[in-house]
C-alpha cells in the first residue's frame, strides 16, 4: 500500500536531499587602504568582482567569506606568509601566478623610504591593481576548476626585505598616519 501522506509519515523535509553550502574563502591582504592607490583599487575591484559573480556563486551553492586583513607588522606578515601588497588569495591560493613589483610612491611616503608594491599581469598586460576580470576569472576557476583549499606551505617563510623596510619605516616615522591608525 502506498502512503499518501508522503515519505517519513508526512514530513516532506526528510524526503528532500539536504543541500550543504560550500564555502569560498577570499583573503585580501594589504599594507594600507588610507593612501595606497594600489590597495584601494584592489579592494574596490575585489568588491566589484564579488558583486558581479555573487548570483552565480549563490546559485551554485556557495557562501563567500571575505577576510580583509591589514598586514601591519612583521609578525602579521609571518602569520599570513605575506609576500607582497596587495595580495588576493582564494581558498589559500594566490590569484597571481608570480609576484612582480614596482615602486609605490604612496607606501614609500608612509615609511619614508623607497618601497615596491605588487603589479598584476593579466592577459599579457601589467596593471597597478588587479583588473576585476582577473579576479572574476580566479573566482570562477576556484569554483568550477575543482581547486581545493590549499594547505599552508611547508617551506620556510622569511619576511621579504622590502616589507621589513616598510614596517621599520612606519614604526620610526613620527608623522606616519599608518602608525597612528588614521
């Protein structure tokens, strides 16, 4: 005899397969959002990219968690294995294949020294900030390319000299807005 009340004695919830949300973790690591145009541009483009693909991610069953982390010391750089500013990682994987840098006037002004920050190469062109299309492609690759969460590298990390100069400079610069948290 067929039970007309539905499976599980009329409770239709148990008849439905339970959907589990998957999580996409995006880490945005940067030195400064107050004056650094590269960090500001990366932040803005990341927000725009997430907004543009959010409906697709939601439809595919993904929750997006964005961690925006101001790397303000050598200790934090070590904790996050920070190599260059700004950095965007998706599920622990840097969206750029390699690290290229050029002089960043704003970060140099913050610390009173010459500092290099990241430049982004996308489709053969270098950009001072990651293009929104590059971020979107990296997000979609992480979702549809089967990229899993990266395990922390077992290689020993050393804070790059460029970052050591930056942190020492802002610490010793009495006029630094960075040091004051402005």
